[in-house]
């Protein structure tokens, strides 16, 4: 269970960074594919390539906490672009 939670948290953090960097709100299918790829990769790696208990539950907490400001930043960028597009029309 711990390895799945860590994989999910790490994939969520990477996906939120992808959304912020590459304006993921313009192509949600790419965000879903990116998330699915990294969840699968992280869970497979934790089951087959890392020893049990290599990362504690603290990693999931750190990743979830780091995801919050990244998503807030992505939202603020999205909102800024929306307002800029409205005023530019």
C-alpha cells in the first residue's frame, strides 16, 4: 500500500509540474496520459526494482504538500492568461 501511495504522490507532483510548465489545461488528454504513465512507472519501479520500505510514508506527504503550491501557481497562470485574452479581444 505504501508503494502505491508514494507512486501516486510522485506522479501527481510530476503531473502538476507538467501542467504548469507546458500549459496542460490546453491539452487535458496529454495530462491524463502523462499521469497514467508516471503512476504505472512509479508503482512498477517500487514493486520490482526497489527494496520494500525504501521510501517511507513521509515521501508521499512531502510530494502531496509540494503539489499544492504548484497547482496554485498553475491556476494563477491560467487565470492571468484568461484575463489577458479577454482584454486583448
